[in-house]
């Protein structure tokens, strides 16, 4: 490859990795050094200010302006000591990425000098333009005002030379314009609901935190090759490209030895993450060539979401220093595995109990079963919202593609736990006899820990799988902001827990003992949510047929999946839980539909450009070379020999003409379909039109172009090929 026209920049410049850290320094020596955590606050803040911030984090109490001034002064001193010159309100607008506007601490004075200034007002609030971010019509262009407000529950950090302050983003009229506000509302909801239910079992439980451990998959590609592919630059995925002879069929990349250059990159990513308190712990090769993964230790969900957004930024910034580019798209290469972001979710209490992990006593295991079964019931009743939460144009390429869970939402719990639920289902309504209760506790509930320890398998084909002490939402796409699926999951479980408590309390009011009431309600939940449970191969065609018979929905495209946000049932739930108002969810729906058709629109235009300005001219040039050679043969060979030796070349010339014609006609038809779609005023209808009438041309055009790739002279082909891009060295 060193002599190829797309020579790796690494080879071309003899790039050597930056010596970014002392090789003898332990991660624990600098972990969290760039985070304004409790240790840093204790060094720079008064006890009064520290107590106020701690109460805001743990109890949700407000921070007064005088204390905010103290915090700001401490933050400024701490960050300047680490080389920071600017600060920013770091937030997550509805663009799918993060946003930041940097302001300097520098403040000129009237005497020609300057000071470093940062006040409580600057810390607590800023005013970005609310009409310049996606807002779904909540703000007009002439109504620009919006506010970012400090979120003290997520610690500030220093990235480069900038103090980053995690914030929420709301409109002047109060509506949420970001992904963090609804997440915080959902986390408050699950805290209240889960705490009330947990107190059936332990009165010492006064707070429940939702936890998240994400697993981020991604591809690496040489920067020079990336810049030579307009489709990667414009869309994040390859719109054309023939599969290489060797892809992932030998299963030799997964967990294989990490290439030295990639390892150097990973080490610097870890270094940057650990400085900012992101607890990345696991790194490895993924299934597809050129694909890798990082995973951290689980954290409180709000902080984990912030860390994942920051982590994706770190991945990209560090990649450029190593002359890589990161591909976070769910399906950057056809015919090999795409990338997901598994969200491992659980609930933990202030007493140190994981509510989705069994314990050593039947009482503790009944606590586990209560939350375990209630979560399954929530997913069963609100599967449509789970599907909507993972919907995007890019994730459509991955879901159900024999590599990721299908667009059918189901739950896997393993055969042994299924038997436990089957035993509970057999219970009779009403009061349990002492003998039955003893048998239940000893032989069913009491044996759960050993069942999970020895017998619970994993199912990588399930969208929502129980993995021993947590549920793993595997259907989330690699580009997604974790806040969206975490908002939905915590909201629906919180609502189900509220219903559970109401139903249990109603039975207790009739004279039934608490434990009997709990068993009765759990039994009903098991029966009513049985259809959502599936233990088999979620990739199989048989599962689609089984799911259809069970009445489970299969919604393979994002525009129709997003419709689930606006059902009466969904809007009622959003409003009841206080997570989103009707106005806010309608605005988000409009934004997501617009984002969908714009992504397809960009891909369509890029594909047309590739065909007309790159592929077809190259194919015609090569066709001319073949034609000239055939004409020369005709002049020097007798008629019989010429007819015998020129046939294959003539056939190739004809096929090139046919493929060029099919590609061009496909682009012309696609363009016309796009023009028709662009005239549609309804955002939703436009998305459907792009999905149904524009997107289908992609594969038809690609088929002809990929055939041309196999025929045209390799040195003439204008784009890097899969065999060159996929194998990182």
C-alpha cells in the first residue's frame, strides 16, 4: 500500500505518537485531576459553600447567589492553576452533539490593565441564541433568547484550556431545548417511585439512583483515506464500495491483538478520559476489521451520559493527533458489522444495594424480583417508546441486519429465570398458605443467586437483555446521545413502579398482608408481560413470525417509529411523569423527523455527485482504453483470431456501458423523487417520502457502481476501496 495513490499519511510522514504521559505514572495518580470534584472543592472552597453544593447534588436544594459567587471564585482559581484561560457552558442541544461558546476569564480595566473575572452569575446562567439550535418551532428567528443554567449534579471539568460547566438549555418561555432537562426529570421520577417501593423492604432506603454503563463501538480509518472519500466526509458512511475478499468471515479480529498504532491511540484516549474522571476500563478489537470498543465502569446516569458525550469528542480529537479519523456511524461499511452503544442500566440505593441484583436472603430476593418484573412489565407496556428512543436514519441500517437486535422490542432473561417466573405465575390469587410461602421462599426465591451465578446465559440478539445484575439495552446506535434512551427507560419504569405501589396498597387496604399483596401483583405482571419475553435467536426470520403472532410490532424505519412519540398513550405518559410537556414532545418529534429527511437528502446528493463526477468519468475513461486496445487488435490480428481473443474485452465494454447507464438513470430517477419530496410541506410526510421513494434508489445505484469497481483498472479507480480502508496498520 506504500506506493498506492492513497498512501497512508502515517507512512508518508513517519508519524510518531506523542509522548502524552509518563509511562511509569499510574492512572490513579492523575485520575480526575481535571475535574472540579469533591477533592478539588474541598481545597478551594469554604465548608459552607461545599455543604451547599453537596446538598444541591444529593438533595436537590437550590444554591444561593452568594454561595454561587464563592463556587465561581473557587472554580476560577482551580482551573487557572491547571492552565485554563476560558470557560464555557457545555450543553447538549437537540443536534445530537454538544455545544460550547468560550469566554475568557480576561477582563480589561479602565487603567489599561486586566484581571481574571468569573462571578456566580456567569457560572449559574448564560444566554445562547435559542432560535439557532433545533427547537421544533418553539422559538422563532426573531425570538432568539434562551438560557443555559448550571447543573451542579454533574461536575465541571477542564478540556484543553477551557473550564467546561455542564448545563441545561431552555427557551425563554421555559421549554426544554436539550437532552439533559428531560433526563434529569426522568431521573427524579425514578428516584421518587423506586424509593417508595424499596421502602416496602427497607425503610433505610431514602434515595435511588439510576446507573448507566455504556459500551461505545467505533471504527478507525487513516485520515488520508477518509479525506479521499467524499461520502465519508459528508455522511459518515460509505455509500458505494464493493465488499473485500476478506471481511469478518474468519472471526479473527474480535478480541484479537490490538495493532500497535491503535494501541498508542487508545492509551492517549484513556489518558485524556482519566484526567476528566471518565472511568474507561475496557478496550478491545470488535467483530469487524477496523472496529474497536471502549467501555467504562458504570456511573450515576446523568454523569454517565455527560461522560459519553465528552468521550465521543475525545475519540475524535485524539484520533486526529494520530492521523486517524473516527467513524461513529452505525453502519459505515456495507456487509460487515456496524456499531452500537449498549446501555447497561440498573438502580442503586443510598444503602449500597443494587436493586437488580439478588441477595443472600429471600427478602432481598423478593426486592430484586419486584424491580426485575416491574421493569419487564414497563418495557412490555411501552415497547413503542423504546423503539422510538433508538430511531434514527443511521440506526436503521443496523437494526435487524444480522448483527444487531431487530426493530422488534423483546426481553431476554434466560431459561432459569424464566422458570422462576413460571413458578410465580402458578400462584393462586389471595393469601398464601404458610406451607406455600415457605416452599416459595426456599425453593424459588431463595435459589435465585445460584441460578444467576451458574446458569444465566447472555443473548446478543436481544434488544433488552438481563445480564445478571442489570438490563442491557443493546439496540441503541453508536451515534446516539445516551440521554434519549435513558430518559425513556427511566420514565417508563418509574411510571410502572408508581402503578405497582398503588396496586399493592389497594390490596393491603383489603386486609391482605404486604408480602402476599406483592406476590399477587407480581403474578399478574408476569402473566400480562409474557409475550415480550423471548429466549431464542432475535436475528432469525422465525422470530419475526412468532412476534407477529404475539402482536408485537416490527417497525423497521425511523419515520414510522418516531410516530410512537405522539400517540395519546405516550403524550399522557410524558405529561403525567412531568418529563416532557405536549409542546416539548411535539417539538422534538418535528426535529427528529426533519433530521431524518435531511440526512437522507444529504446522502442522496452525495451519491449523485459520486456517480456523476467520480465514478462515471473514470468508467468511461477505462472503457476508452479497452476500446482503443480492441481497435488495435483488429488492425494486427486476422479475423478469426481477433474474434476469438477480443470477445471478453468487448463484453466488458458492453457491460461497462450498461452499468454506467443504470447508475446514471438511477441517479436521475432518485433526483426526481427528491424534487417531489422536497415540495411536501409536512415534515413527517416528507420523511416518509424520503424513506419510501428516495432511499430505495441507494442500493440499486450502488449495485451497478460496485460492479464497475470490479471491472475498472485499480489504479484508475478514484476512491479508496474497502480492502484499503478496513485494515488499520
